[in-house]
C-alpha cells in the first residue's frame, strides 16, 4: 500500500505542476485592480490556458485523493511538494531559459530531505475520520489564522497582499487535504454515506475558497511572493492535522527526531526557494503599448 501511495502521490505532483504553471501564466495577465473581485473569475474562465491548467489541477486532485485513500497525510502531503521539481523544467521551458545550478542544488536538498523524513520517520496511518469535537478544537486555530490572512490581504496591496493570500491558500488546502482523506473513506458506505456526512460539504467549501484565493494571490503581486507561503503551509497544515486529530504517527526515537527535524527544515527551505524560482521562470505579461495621442503641433 505504501509503494502504491507513493507512486500515485508522485503522479499527482506531476499533474499539479502542469496545472500550476498554466494557471500562473493566465492569472498573471489579469489587471491588479481586479484582484479579489468577480472580474478575476470571469476573465480567467475565458482563457483556454487557464482552463487547461484547471483540468491539470483537477486530475491532480483526483490522484491526490486516491493516494490519500492508500496512505497517510504524513506520507502523501510531503511528496506533493515534489510538484515543484516537475514544474521547474516546465516553467523554464515556457520562459525559454535554462535551470540554474542553484535550482539543481535545492532540488537535491528537497529530494534528500523527503527521503530522510520518509525513512527515519516511517509515517503510519491513523484513523480516516476525526470526531466533530476534534475538528472544533482544530478550527479554533485554523479559522482565526485564515481570517487574519484575509484581513491583511484586504487592507494591503501588491506583494504583502500576495503573501497573505498565499498563506490563506496554504491553510485552506491543508484542511482540504485532511477532509479529502475522510471523504474518500466514506465512499465505502456508498452515495448515501457521503451525502449524509458533513465532511464532503466542508471540503467543497474549503477547496472552492482556496482555489479562488489562490488565483487572487497569483495576480496580486509577483508570483515569487505568492508561491512559497502556499507551497510550505499546505503540507505543514495537512501533516499537523494528520498527527493532531487523525492519530497518525511518526515512528522515531532519540536522535532520529533530530534527523527528522533537520529534514523538515531542509524541506521547507528548499520548497520555498524552488517556489520562488518557479515563479521567476514565468515571463512577465506584456505591457500594452502607449496609446496616448500625440500632442498637437503648435
């Protein structure tokens, strides 16, 4: 089961990489004044590139759900960070540039960090669903953090807005990952079991809000400001929920915890650096030519 979960999670990472590069390309061309407005949505749905990216994201999510049905959040979510490894060459090809040695170095750091985390930690599966009380306790931290990010986004512009929106995106997607695992387990009870449970409805709400906030972050500022926070926070929140309320476990003792801690720090640093590099690979949207009429001759 573990090998199958790893394979499907890596497939999901590839699909998310394709989707993110295409969506970022389309969203970066939307005027800044339409950030956080309905104009953002109406513009994006008319762009074939964005629709293709959304298709990639959708397939990636299906693969993610399948991986979560086979393995734990603590196993699957860190593996999804490898989407950056696949997005880097694709983004570089799109921008007609070569990958830097720095990119290659950080890619190695991320890969080694993942290997150390998975081997030393040996993440184990917990329960598929948590009781409502556990989720309410988790919500006492999740909701204020998300609201705080959105308030900052509304009150600021440019780079600070992009970072705040990206942070909210990471939190929402981390929650959606945990709810996806619970929803997948409900499929064993049939359609009735899914429709009569609360998790699928909260999942739809979290995923929809996360998608909208993510697109807003893409065009609120530079992509190099938007990507790192979301890329880092999503697996952190998902793994925290897996361990905190779904009873997943990291099997380690003594010095192994030091090794795992170092691996996690290295993974977070590499993910943030590669996310910035991926964003930098995106070409800046062309500025419209100056159409102001020439002044009349004296």
